[in-house]
C-alpha cells in the first residue's frame, strides 16, 4: 500500500488484531479486551520468532548435503539440454537444407522449360534463315514463304527481313529501320541471338526478337547479306514465371542482363530496352541489390534475406539460352512450416526437462534460504559502498531505497524529511516491488504522531497499532508491526527517516533492524557529503561564471584598444596623405590651363613660321612633339582621376575609424557598408562578385565605428570562405531592410555567401571567444565573438547564423530602430508637458 495514503487530513490509522486489521470506530473493544488481545499478540509474536530461528538452524545443517545434489542436478540438466539443443539444430538444418533444395529444383525446372522453348524457336528461325528463297533477299519471293511459316508457327507475331543497311519489312506489311538494334548488329556479325524485351517499332507492343544471319549463296557463302528476325510475345516467359509458386504469397520474377525486371507481379517495376525502369542493382534495399548482383553474375543459390521487413527465402538461377536470370521469392514460414513436428517434439522434451528442474528446485528450496540470507547480508554491505560512491543526493537516496527493496524483498521502502514544528513527514523518494502499483511522482505529506513524540531518539521505531492516533473515519487495511522507521541523522539537514514495509510477514527480526540501521548510518554520511559537494559545485559554478565574464571583458577591452589604436593610426595616415593630395588637386587645374596655353603657343609658332630650322626639326622629332600634344591632356586627366580616388579612399578611412564619434549618433548603414567594401576592394577578386540588395532604410542610432567593425569581420569571413572553394559563381549578397518584431522596428542587415558553409556541429560555438575553424595562424577566433558583443551588448540587437537554400552561410544582424511602446509612452509624456 503506498505511503502517500497516510494523510492525517483525511485518515487516522488504528490497527488491532493482525488477522482482522481494519474495523470501524463504532466497533471499538473495551479496555480489558485490548489487554487480552495484546497478551495473545505477544505470545504469537514470540512463537513466530522461535519457529523462524529453529527453521533457519535446520536449513543450515542441510545446506551442505543439498549443495552436491544441486551441482549434480545442474550438470546433468546442462548436459541433456546441450545435447538436445545441438541435436535439434543439426536435424533442423538438414531438413531446412532439403526444403531449400526442393525450392531451388522447382525454380530450375522453370528455367529449363524456358530454355527448351527458346532452343526450339532459335532452331526454327535458323532453319528458315538457311532457306535459299529467303537468302535471295527478294521480298516478293520471300513474303509467301514467311507468311506460310507464320500460319504454321502460331507463336510468332511476325517475321521480318532486314537488309544490310537496317531497312526492315515484315509480314504485317510494316517498314522500319533496325540498324541501331543490338540483335540486328549481333546477327550481322554472324551470331544467332535472342534480344532483351523491347517495344516493337511496327507493332508497338512488348516482345522479344530472335535474329539469325542470312549467309550469301555461292560464290561467297561466308558473307552475311542480311538478317531474318522474328517477334515473339513474352506470354510464354510470363506464363512459366507466374506458374512458379511455393505456397501462399510466393512469387517469381525475371531480370534481364542489366538487372531490370522483365517479368514481375508488379507491372510498375517491369522495363525493357525502349521503356527504361530502375534496375534492382540500384535498389535502396541492400538485400535486393545484393541478390540482383548475384543474378547478373549468373549464380545459382537460395538465401534467407530480409526484404521489406519480412524474412523470405530467395532462390535464383540463370537461363542458359539468354542472358537472363529468374528468382523465386518464398516467405520463410512456407518452408519452415514443415518443421512443426520437430518443434513439437522439442517442446515436449523441453517440458519434461523444465518439470524435472522445477521438482529438483522445489526439493532444495529450503536449503537455499540460509545461503540466500548470507548473500543478502553481503549485498547489503555492498550497498554501503555503492551509497558512498556517488555524490548526487537523488542518486544516493533513490539507489538506497531500490536496493533495500530488491535485496530484502520488501514491499516498499521510502525516505523523507520530518519537520517537528509542523509534525509532517514529507516523502520524496520511494521504491516498491516490480509487481506493486507504481509510486506517485509527488507524495502527499502525512502525519505520524509517534515521530513527533520520539523524533529526538536515534533508535528505529516499529509503527505498531499503538503508534497511530485512534479515531479512524475510514477502514484502512494495514498489517500491524510491519512498518519500520529508521532515523537518519545528518549535519545541517532536517531529521530524515528511512521507512520500510514487509511484503511477506508482519514481524521484524533484530538482524533485519540492525542491517537497515547500518544502511541508514551510511546513508547519513553520504547525504552529508552530498550536501558539501553541492555547496562546492555552486562555488565552482560562480567562479567559472566570473572567470568567463572576465575573459570576455578582457577580450573586448583588448580588441577595443586595438581598434582604437588602429583608428588613430588610420586617421593620422589619412590626414598626412590628405595634405599633399589637396596640394596636388588644387594645382592640377592651373597646370592644365598652363599646358593648354603652351600647346596653343606652339601651334601658333608653327603657323607663323612654317620654315623651321633643321635643329628645331630634329629636336621636335626626337621628343615626339606630336605625341606629347596628344598625350599630355590625357596624362593630366589621369592625374585628376587619381587624386580624386585618393581623396575618396582617405574619406572612407576617416569614416570607417570615426574617432570623433564615441557616443551614439544617427548614421547611414549603407554608407558604412560601402566604406567597408571600399577598404576590402583589394581582396574582392578571384571571381568574387558582390550583389547589393539595399532596401529603403532610415538612419539608425548606433556606434558607427563599432558597426563598421562588425561588417568588416563578416565580409572578411565571407571572402575567406569563397577563396577556399573552386567555382565560377562566387557571390556575396548584401541585403538591408526594416522588419517589425515584438512591438518594435529593427534594421536588418544580411551578409550571405555561397561558400562551403559552417557545419551544424560547430554552429553553437561560432560566437565563443577564441573558437575558429581556420588553420593555425590564420584566425584568432575573436572576430565573431566581438561582433556578437557589439551587436547584442552594445546595441541591444541580435546576430544569427543560418544556411540559405542555395547553400553557404548567412549572418543576419538586427539593430533596434525604435520600440512602439516606448514611442507611445514618450508621446503621452510630451502631450502632458504641452498641456
């Protein structure tokens, strides 16, 4: 009976006569009757205890004598059982082999029938091919002869005469070209052959073709001048195949040289040359593909395999006249059903052996009780070691109550904490025998008055009929004196009790009480150790958490300092470059004007003085004056474009570093992306293309330099990933937009590549500091960790990784733009201020 039935709010327990433990309050006996009942109860208990001790002594004396008997009985039973098992499996194997041979012979009978049929058809076609009339290749002369053969030989659908160029005419009056057919090519090579099933080009129905070469008449008898072929339906092959059965649910099928079924009960699986179907060699069922391979290799065998979760025997054999194979599939029970007589005999023998063993075990059962008791005590000692082996409280207590129930064959054992102030005992762990009702997951606390009276004692308490408060309002069947409560004294813990209940008798021996008390002492030590271990683990978790936070902070500070130094250096370089570039840019317009004036002056000199001295002519040719006049404006224009490019790069460097922006400000995300792409332009090569899908997004309040750092890390990783693969379309896609989630607006930036992608096994670790998938020396493992901290901690956003449908990796960054609730509250406060 479950302990959680003892609820003081519903039931008060009262135990009287053990033979009739439950009764109503209205039927309470008088005081004298109670005294008399207790007197007889004490006598009965003493008698039972004395009988148990005497019985144990008698069993101990008989143990040695029955031990030898048990050994001899066990050896004899083992020998007989082993011999019977070996004999059974040997005879069974012989019978199964014989039945398998019968099934294989039945299949070979079917293959022989088809082979004989093909031999007859081939002989008929070969005989007809040697006819002088047919060898003339004159259809006018040949047709009457072939029509007569069609009428005489009913199995032929048509007879065809094929010219060397493949042109065909048959007895149905149809014309076609068979130059690409394998049977025509083999016949032209001088080989009489049977084709795999195909769709007739003139008849449009499945058939097989027997082709024979037509040999030239004298004077060139060894030359093939044409082919005589015949179309035959597959009815005969299908009929023979379908007739092969071995009991219910058995079936046969045939495969061609490529493993494609040509005859099968399932028409959807059948294929031919012109209508391809899946070969059994490519079947997803490994057993089917293995059998098909052996059939293609023209082997003969019968095997037990599992197909479609069902065990079947498969017998297979090749045909001799054509490169086909046939198989017969037989359910396992169809063959092994003939083993019933053998199984019945085995069952009878096994029944006799089991009966003999049961009789012997019953005879020596009493002698084993003492040995079982000794083993029980040894096992209880081992329980103490198992209790001390673990430091988890749940595992310690639960294993204790389970082992006590199993080893002492108790009905139930439980452990709970007792609160003397509320006088409540709360059961938290419980175990019972396997055949008893399962314990509830949560136990109701119940009241035990005896524990409140003697809770300060350390001795076990037998919960007898005097233990429980009288006045029961319901009839509850309990066994008096069958519940034992053993106190468990622990440090810094409430008072605990280990409560046990007998399953077979209603008295507790002193030996049992001492054993359970020893287990309780070990349990108290283990609980104390578990409590100390739990406190230590909590401290370790706190220290580890603080250490991890310190590492993250240190990493962020190092990276921030590095980026700050880098920003200062970049800003300084940009400033130093900007000064001379401004000087060059400012002077280029004047240089251009002066050069243009000089060139015009030279042109005027040429017009005014057409007669030029030889020295000037020679120098003009030496310096290539005409080329200078043409190329000098281009050079000046190139210099102007170059200075503008330098100024653009300097501006991008200053925007990327943004040292003057330590606080949040409104920034254009597209400008940050463009600046980052410009700085990475020297790495975007080797066929890498950038696709921009910018949406209409507002400015966002952020730390621009930090977000630029995030974009730099993500784009660098995408470029590294694309450089690892060898493909033509290396694409980086940048997408922006605005999304609404959880009552707020977010700016979305997606950076995706079609590289090799990130394995799912490391996806959860990708944002951990110092974790990298790059080779040693190529990555620090800080880029994504810092990016995560910037986006999540610095901006209150999110960064996630996913796999796009086309493959590769996509990082999705979301930065909050505004929160609708905050905007509503702000607007209300502003309205109040105005009012």
